[in-house]
C-alpha cells in the first residue's frame, strides 16, 4: 500500500461508498486490543481498593461492562449507516452550533484519558528506554500523536496487533498470578454489599460509556451494506471481553497484592511476570496496550475539536496541517495533565471516571433515542453542516433536556469531592448513571412524540429528507 493511501484524507466529512472497506469483525479486534491494557486493570482493581470483595466485584464489573457496552455498541452500529464521525451526529439533536456544548465535555474526556494512559504507559516507556517517568510520558505522547495523525488504517492495524500480543501476555500473567494466590480463599470471602457492588457496576459502565462519543469514528469506513447487528455484536463482544478480562485480573491482583500493587501498578504487574527479557517484553506490552487506546483518544479528540469549531466556521473538510495542529493541542494538553497528576493517580482516576459518567449518559440517551426511535436511522446529511437548515444552529429544547439529565443525577452521585443527598438513604450506592440514562431518554422521547422538539428531530415523513451518500430515498 502506498504511503498516500495509508494516511487518512477524511476528517468530519462523509466517507463515500467507494472508500468503504473492511468487515464488522474489525470492530472486535480493535476494541479487544483497546481494552486489554493496564488502565482497565487499574479500573477493575478500584472495585476492591475501595472496599469490595472479589466475587461481587467481578459480578458487578460484568454487569456494568454488558450494560455500558450495549449502549456503546449501539453507537458503533451508526457508523456504517451514516459514514460520519460520532459527534457530528449530535448536531441533529443539539443543533449545528449547539452540539459544541457536549463536545466541550467530550474533549475534556479525551484529554483526561490521554493523561491517565500516559501516566502508566510513561512508566513502562521509561523502563524500556532507561529514562525517568517524565521523559517516558513525553516520548509516549509523541508516538501517540504521530500514529493518530496517520489515521484510520493504522489505528485498526494497531488494534489487530495489540489484540493478539496483549491477549497472549494476559494469558501468561493470569497463569503466573494463579500460581501465587489462593484462589479458593479469595472466592470464599464473598460478602454482598450493595454500595460496593454498584460501585463496581458504575466503574465498568462508565468505562464502556466513555467510548460512546467516538466509537462510530472507527466503524464509519465499513461498507454501507454491513449488518447493523454484526457491527453491534462484534463491537460489544470485543469491548466487553477485553475489559472484563483486564478488570478481573485487576480485581485478583488488588485483592492478593494490596499495598504492593497500590504503590506501583506497572512495576507490580511486570514483576509478577518475571525479570530480564520477560520483564522488558511486559513493559512493551503495557506500552502497546496503552498506545492503542491513547491513539483512539487522540484521534477522537481531534475529531471532536474539528466538529465543534467547524459548526461556527462552516468548515466541512480539514487539510493535513489543520489535522496536525488539532492533534498537537490534544497531545500537549494531555501530557501537561499527566505530568501534573502522576503522583495521585488512583483516587483522581476513580473520581474522573465517575464524574465523566455524569456528563455522557444523558448525551448517549438523547443520541440513541433520536437516532433509533425518532429519526429511524435517517438524517439529512447536508443539513448537519448548515446552521440555517432543518436542525438549526441551537436546539435549546434538546440542550434543556440534556441539562435536566445532568441535574437529575446530582442527588445520586458519589465522588471524592461531592456526594448527593439521596446517596445515604440508598446505603451509599451510586445509581446516578441509571438516572442519567432513563430521565433524558424518557423526556426527549415525550417531547419528540408531542412535536415539542425542534424541526428535524421529531417523527417525520421521508419527504425532503436527504439520505446518506449512495442511499436511495425511501419510497
């Protein structure tokens, strides 16, 4: 393949049918590789670190991965149908300019995940290059930015490689871990505690839901004929299996290692595997796993920034220089946050995950209700770039629903810096993410069915709806 074919030319514009390629199985390898990584291990470990037992923590993580993963996979199934990046679709719900509101929060998410990944991958990179953590973080960030700039094809190739190498490494680490721990004792100490169980569910659900704002970015090049069911199931299975595998490993490590793991997550996992060449290989695996997901975060951040800015500038395409500039902004911001927060990682990361969940569940609810139930998978593609078109510049009604969805969660939210007033009557359980899905979904549906939502969002005939490129109008 020529270099000019490898470097992606598209950004927020529609992918034409003659540039579509691949199969739905590509979503499995991408999301398996993206989830077999050290940050997912730490996420699973948090369920035990903050008070859960092994059995119910694992069960809670399974529930959260399946529920959150299903929502995430529904977003993925939108990609082949529309051929658009995920957040461009938000213009149909919030308006061409109004979509910038959730986009600001999405960009913060990308920067945060870039930073958290760089902290752990920077430690591994430092060991491989015999430098310090600061240098390792900077080197890792630079490599991430270069790969994100190349784009879609290299991202999927990286996912395929990572899915195989990281799976083999996790099998090996799992065997080594089981040789060290008394598994029967860990599984025998089961004591159900509702708040801790719901914390585990929330941790894994937030992990999956956080992929929602960019998951269609990596399915939009699939042929339009690709089955929505196949895209859904391959995405869900890859993401849920990969994350649950990593998180279960994290639960067992945290339960058996205690302070040794908390003091140095990367060092402990590598030490579990061995020393010498094996240790070097495991440091490489950790860096590779984080590279996969951080490239996704950088690419998604760049797409979201372009989407937000272009809504005000009327921009439909982006040249190579612009792409490089946006990616550089994400890289620099994420690296700065990583360097500032690397010494208080665990507590900060847990709060970051749960806080993000507050902002993205209402967005997911509104987007999915509009796409599947109201618009019936049909959008006026040109109008997504026209603030004077059917979707308008600002959809204040949808933004109001989004705001209500945010506020409805606050009484049920549990973080280090804020706990809602209804948490204690529920025994300390955090159910905010459930409220954040149900309330805005029901409200948006009700407004749309009554015709109260702005033109272009409610039930509508096919007349005047411009289908995606290459799609025949419905009869």
